[in-house]
């Protein structure tokens, strides 16, 4: 099976802009989770979608949002970007339980 | 809330030396998972431990789950340069997997 794919791989934005990241899970996986990874904070859970519904949400401001489509593909949106949003954004899919299969990530730089 | 702590944060070894990273949870875990992230890469699932006292081996890697199911360890015997990366443990929280901050392993030839 093909792995989790994420687009774009790299992104440069300026403060105040918004960004949309995309994730395609492993075929058959209905759960998609998003994580933010920074050197100082490690892997932080953003949210999880399952069958087009947000099932769980981490402790991030409302500027971070997401959605999932009927084919399980997911998008994550960050509005009004701040310098501190610079990070590697990882998407992970899961078929059951908690085992996460991560995509390559999107490296976001906010200038 | 539940927290997963990992030590050490960094470890630098000579090739051929052993390496161990430890993971401790503030609460009892139903299971614990281990992931490896190579430099510039993404986390890759290594293994899941479920039973109290469980020990699993993958070649030179030995994973243990504590009797109380609140701690775990990953031991690498005779490290190689291919072992370089960050090793994360993760335990299920109330709504998501809680990842430790990882142990970054550097192996010098």
C-alpha cells in the first residue's frame, strides 16, 4: 500500500497570511491526525478526524482548523499566521487503535 | 493530565556501544508504542507493547514494558551509525497518543 502523502512538502509564508495543508492517508485508514513538531515542544497533537468528524482536539488556538473529506483525505488550515507557527506539520493515519503511520510532513516557515 | 517523560534528552555514543532510553508515564498505560525519526524524516512506528513485563526484540533492539505498565525502555546493543535518530515513546491518553519528547541518539563511527 502507498504510504501517507502530504502536500506541499515545503511552504514559506509571511505573518498574517493563511495556509492550507493537505494529507492523503493510507488506503483504508479512516482516522487522520495532525501534529505540530518543533524542536522545543516536540510532537504536539492538533486534532484527529474520523469519518469526516473531528473526534479529538488538542490544545491549540482556533486559528488551527481542519476537515476531512468522504475519501478520508484531510486538510489543515492555519489562519493569521504567527512566527511561532513555523514548524513541521505531520499528518498520521490509523486503521484501528492508536498506531500512527506518519507522512513526510510539511515544513512551514513563517517570515 | 497524563504525561509521558523520556530520558535522556540526548545521547552520544561511539559505534559499538550500547544505548538505552527510558520512558515514564504519570498514569498506568494500556499499551506503549515506540517510534523512530531519522534526521530530516518523519516518525516511523517500531513496536507496541501491551502486557505487563513484556519484552520484545527486533534484532539489536530490545523493548521492555514495566510490571506496573507505567514505564518502558528501549535498549540498543552495539549501536551502528544507522541507529542515529530520535526515539519516541507514546502512550494513549484520554483523546490521543501522548508522545514523549524523545531521545536523540548520535552515533560516532
